[in-house]
C-alpha cells in the first residue's frame, strides 16, 4: 500500500472514529487548555475522567467480544454445547479483561502494559476454556475456538490503539489530564516536571511546585518556563483544596521524611487526591517492580534484568520469522534499490562496516551504500564540522552522502540489508544502536551495558528522534531498553518504527 493510501485510510478511520469516541465520552469533563508547555488543569471534576474512560473501554471491549462470539456462532454449530461455549466466551472475556486491570488509570495512554494485560488476560481465559473443551469432549470446535480467539484479540488491540491515539491527542491539547502539584526540592521538582513534559502520554497536568520554604508568587525556572510556586511543604493540603488538584507528586526527599509523607497521605483522603511517589530508579520499568509487605513495612523489590532464558528464545524466534517474511516481501524493492545505487555513483552496492555486537563481538553490518566510495578516508576532513555530542559523529549536511543516499537515509531504506544480519544472529529486529569500534573505545564504564544484548535494526533511539538525539539521551534510551525490554514492547517499537519511517524525523 502506498504512503498516500495509508494516510487516506488513517484519515478515514480517524474521521469515522473520532466523533463517535467523543460521543461516547461526552460526559467526561475536559480540562482547560493553556499555551505554555507546563499546561494547567482547571476542572473541578478532573478526577472523574479515568472512571468514565474506563466505562467507555468496558463498553467497547464488550462490543468487540460480542462481535467475535457472534462470528464464532455463525461458523460453529448451533448445538447446546456450542451455544454454551459462545455464551461463556461472551460473558467471561470482558470479566477477565477487568480482573487483569486492563482499564486501570495507571496503564491508560502510555507504555506497553495496557496491551500486555489485554493479551495476557485473553491467553489465560482461553487456556482455561481450551482445557474445559478437552475435558468435555470438543465443547467448542477447534476452528471456531481459534477464529474467535485470534480475531477477538486483534480487534481488542486495534480498538485500544485507536482509543489511545484519541486519548493522547486530547492530552496533547490539555484535556483528560489529572491536575497535580509537585512537592520537593527545586532540582527534584525540575527533574519530575521535565520527565512529564517529555512524555507523550503522561497523564498529569502540573499546576505548580510546592517547595520547602516556598511562598506564593515565586516561580521556578524549568527549561525556560516559569513554573509557579504554590506554597511551602507545610501548606500542601490547603493548596490542593484551593487549586482542586487530584494528585500530589512527591519528587524526592522532603522535610519531615517518612512521617510527613504518611500524614500527608492521610490528609489528602478528604480531598479525594492521590499521593504519588516518584521513584529514583529512573531506568527501571514497572513490570520489574514488585511490592512485598513485611510486618506492615512495604518493601519494593526490583527484579534483576535477564539476558538469557526463555524470553530471549522467543525474541530470536520472532526475529527469524519476521526477518524471513520481510526479505520475501521486500525483495523486489531491494532489487530496485540495488540498481539505483549501482547507477547513481561508482562503488559497490552494499556497504560493509564493522560494528560491535553482543558481548563486544565485531561483525560486518550491511547497508545499501549511501555515501561516496571514499567516504571513510574523507572523515578526518569533516571532524571540524562535527555536530554530534559525546562519541557520536554527526554532520547534518554531510557532503559525502550521494543523491540517492539522501532519500534512502530519510526513509531508512539503506538499512534493509540488515535483515540478513538478523538471520545470521548478529543483530535483532529491536535493540540498542549498533556502535562503531571507535565509539566503544570512548565508552564510560556503565555504557558498555548496551552490549549485553544484540544490537537492533530499530529501537527506542529510532523512534525518539534518531540523529536529533544527543549522546546522553541515546545512551539513556539504550540502557533503559537493555534492562526492561519485553516482547510486547518490541512489537510496539516495530509498529512505531513503521510510523517513523512513513513520517521521518531526525534522519540524516
């Protein structure tokens, strides 16, 4: 399908779905929109939107499940057993989605957890039903069972994706956000506000800061924006009542320590405001964090990251299947690109460059040649024009790039031969950026953790700005991926990569 056709389909879906989603959620109270990057929420009923959005999701989930069950009923037999099985699916599936917390406010609009829970709830339910079917002697025909499950799961994920797109679009406009105040020392507050502002799906609207010794009328500079100081830490509860905040985010250590936080939580109950503690474990994802109460002491356990095991076997299987499929589908395009590169400039069609892979092992990474043949020898002449930060070398208008190389790089077409590296086991579809040997030689000690798993054709760096990222952000994203990757997260990155390639940004 052409890019124009894809955009047309996307526009049609958005045009059809948007008004209907707005109708379903018409009772959700919007928040006021502001021009500043730190948007201010003003709704007195801002706490209500998660419950109402969850009601909408419950209705949509039920409709999707009923549609899948109806399809199974049409294709299956009309025996009492078949009808009972379809009825059980129609009733139990929405219940399972609720039990697994797929509509919890904490997972809505951001990250892979919402999708993971939808898939996990569906798998668990159908595992139980499959066992029941065997025990009851073909309670439901296998073909009907497979059809209902596969179509139902895909439809649920598609509907959740469309709903999330709508929700995030509203959030970017200042709607459907939870009004919050951030409490802590100035540097801790700045860090939390920056992270919220940098996230596309963060559910909080920052009203202002509460600082030790702070006074109303003061302000705190956060990346050029003046964040209002609302009060001191001694007056948080009254500030919450005046500003109608629905959340208080503790950004770090505060005067009074644990006792202050505990009493603050009690006092916030009368205002129906939640207490949120910002973790200092900045590179640890939610699924690795578990709470274990021991004699009234809530202990937070952080699972160790695993670099081998069953998950990596599944990841390798996924790499093989998708890489083979991609090479078959893209073979004609790659053939045309090879001819274009051959006739565009002198030199080989494929460019082989030594990169460093898992555990520091070097390998020859393949790309369609996008630079002139003597590009490596001309590198020293361009060092003075280096626009990169850290160990990366980046020149936005690199004179060594060929005519076809400019548009191939823009749409990442020069990287298609790397599917062969995936088949050989040197790379993965998703992973950290594959570094050059000279870059690895300048790594700081902790940066070598990027090489604990295979480098990827794409990754968080690919969908978060590509060449526009500075060195520190590139390292942060790679380390976060290495320690927190998941199969569902990989699938989301692959999907977002497709979108980033269609609408490229930061590629040169």
